[in-house]
């Protein structure tokens, strides 16, 4: 799983038919061990997340399983909305 922040929405009127009915969000993965974050990804929202929220993301076959259809061409899915993250970055 990965942590990310939802930074936008994606609308696509023309797409693979099996993707109809899914909500797509733009998510920026967060790496707390590095000051730089990676690029953005598009993820299917399965929990009702919105822009500005921190979320849990799964990728690959876990994403397809999370949305309940292993045949859909999806690579990432949002499976949770994060309430709080607690870290010990000093490793004490």
C-alpha cells in the first residue's frame, strides 16, 4: 500500500467500456522518508475520497481486486481515507 494526497479529478467521456461508472482521481504519492514526492497517478476511487484528502492506495492486481473485478484495466485504486499519520522519522 501507498499513502497519497488527492490533488484533482479526471473526467473521460470516451474510455474502455468496462471503466464506465468509476470515479477517477489524481493522486500524488507521499514519501515521508524523502523530501521529494514522485509523480502523480490516476486511481479509481472506491471509498468516496475527495480533493485534499490523504488516502491509502493499492496498485496492480490488488487494485482490481479492491474494485471487485479482476478483468477491468485498472492499475491503482483508493481503498481508504486516512484520518491521521503518526511517524517517528528519527528512528529512536
